[in-house]
């Protein structure tokens, strides 16, 4: 793995201040990654109404049409990251996905917007595999879950900024301007990453933490020669670890299923707030002063205020959960590595009923208040899962491990989570519209599988009644979309409990697996 020189005791090549600064840049890149990825959920309502889209089409734009090339290209880009500069790959990726985000603002049809979303996915394929590998070389194993959770903080931070800024920009200047404005900063960050970040040797932090002889310089082995059969062998070796080791397999299944529910429900939360508490909710226009002055009154939420609610509430709780998950797992993991699976298992199990309770409230203020809680437990799964994956493979396979994990995770979760929820909402809307609003969630879910005409899609294009339609039809369209969106979100939230089961299963044998892998790394 290394050429080792006799001399002083081993020391890292990078200062603590530099590695923290590098981690901050990677966090910034991942934040822009999620701003550009998720902003379409916040501004989806005006896009749907202008382009006359269904919820399923919105789900495709936020899910499969982004995730398809994102997941497929992730693996070959990761193989490049095992051999070439990961820093330069991240910088180039930033330019590509930021540029296509800007282009999304020029789309005039569903097809054109879909093509640009494919482009965003192409660029973002170069971010996380290379970043996970860099972080694993900057931070030793006992700090890796914490470092990866800080990097993963880009998920709630980016989602929050995308929701707040996207909502305000879309309402003030239009959804096209929103795409353009959030895309430009990524181009600037790409230049900073290219000029400032340095490429660490492969396996650097593992060598520093577990020296075999005294050394003061760490020099990585050159990458093995590339060949088609060699690349296939490398992919198979990593795949066997991710899907052939019981504890790792169940953690991979856990993060995939939890993300399926998260991407699916999250894509339609802004739509839920707008349809349930928007124009038909109250006569008075919403603003902060009125809400605090008249806490019992009902105010109609706007796109800007929905962005604030979803972004700030979701960002606060999920941000705490993301950071806490890595830190708590690293601390408890010193007693037993099983806690890297148990922390997410308990977190997801606790979060599920709290989320459901939030979305059955009749008032948005109570919904927002309750939503401050579950994300703290829910998002504990990110850092521990990524750390187990990184610690389960050799240094020159870590970008590949992340790419294969993300291929499986994002093709299923990001690709089909929003599509599933969108399809569920459309199916529930068809049933509810045909039955005068429908009944409870279980009744509507069971009824949606029956045979009935989809009059909702015909009479309520884009989820709203055509201009000039009767007031009764406008009210029916609005009420149906509101109720069906809530029901579709609740169905998606149940996937969290399913994911918790896999994390509990993953805790079985995890301690033995982690000890064996640590020994193999030291002996390599």
C-alpha cells in the first residue's frame, strides 16, 4: 500500500485546520448539489400549472429523469476517481451540473426540462464518490462517521436553501429565474475547489492511525494498470462486500428504503402545504406579523412562505439529526460497532409515527411545530451508513464503493421514490374525485386499486380547474389534490419503519465484520 521511510513517528501530511477547510469546501459542493437537485420540489407547483403537468410527471423530473444518468455514470466516474485527481473531478462536475441547472430556467416544455434534468444528473454523478474517498483519506476511521455526517449535512442545508431561496425567487421573479440564480454560484465554487484543494495519498489516514513502522512521509502506491477485466474484477470485489456481507447488505437496504420514503414524500411536501393551506385555506394573506398577532386566525400560505416553512423547519431538524448521527455513532461505536446500525434503527423507528402525526393536523402551524422533531431522529442514518461502507473496503476501492452504493440507492430511491409518491397521489386523486373526496387514508388506498374513471386528470389539468370553471369544480379539484397529497405522503412515510427493520438486522454481526475489516486494513 505504501513506501515507508524510517524516521520520526508517523504524522499526517495535512494540518487539522486544512482538513477541516477541505471538508468545508466539500460540504459547500454537496450543498449546491442538493440545492440544484431538490429546488424543483419547491417550485414544482408553478411549473406544473404553467406546463400542465401531472404529479407523476413532476415526480419524474425530480426523480427518475435526474437519477438515471446520475446513477449510471457514477460508477465509471468513480473508477476514474480511483486513478486520477478526485479534486479536479469534483470541480468539473460542479461546472456541468450548475450549468444545466441554469439551462433548466430556459425550458418551455416538459421534454426540454427533462433533458436538462438529465444533464444535472450527469454532472452530479461526479460529486459524492470522489468526495467520500477524499474524506476517508483526510480523516482516520474513528472520526470518519463524524466527518461523513458533516459532509452529509449538505443534504438538509442544500434542501433548506433551495426551499427558502427557491420559493422566494419563484414567487418574486418566476420559477425560471429561480433555476438560473441557484445555478450560478456553483460555477464560482468549482474554481475555488480546483485552485485550493490538494489531493491526499490513498489510504493516508488509515496509515497514520495504524502505522506498521515508524515513518514521517506517506507515499501512495501507483494505481494498478487499467484493463477491462481488471475493472470488472474491482467492481465485483466491491459488490461482494456491499451485498455479500450480512451487516453491510442490511445497512445498504436500510439507507435505500429510508431514502425512498424521504425522496418520495419530500418531493410533494411543498405541494401539500400549498394545496392544503394555500389559496383556499383563508382569506387573509400570510405574513409573520399577522401570524404572531393573530395566532388563531387562518392565513393563506404563499410559495415564499411555504419555502420558508419547509426549508427552515426541515433544515433545522434534519441538520441536527445528520450531525448527531455521525457523532453519536462514533462515540457509541467505541463500545461496540453494532451501534453504527442501532443508532439509525432506533432513529427511524421513532421518527415514523411523529411524521405521520404532523401530516394529519388541521393547522399548518401545528404541522410545522411537530416537524421540528422527527428529522432529529430520522437523519441519523446517513453518517453511520456511509462510514460502514467506507470502512468495509480498501482505500483504492472507496470511491467505487460509494458509486455502487449510490447506483443502487439512487436508482431505486431517488429514481422511483418521487415517481411512486406522484403515482400514488394521482391514483388516490382519481379515486377521491370519483367518490366525492374519499374517506380515510386506508379506505382511499384500497379503493385506488379498483376500476374507476380518472376524471380528475381530465377535469383538473395540473391539479386545478380550468379558468372560468364553476366554483364547485374549482373547490372539488382543490380539495381532492389536498387530501390525496396528504395521503400519498403518509403512505411514503411508512417506508421509514421498514428501513428500521433492516438496520436492526444489520446490527447482527456488524461488530465482528468491522473488527475483521480493521485487521485486514492494518495487515495490507
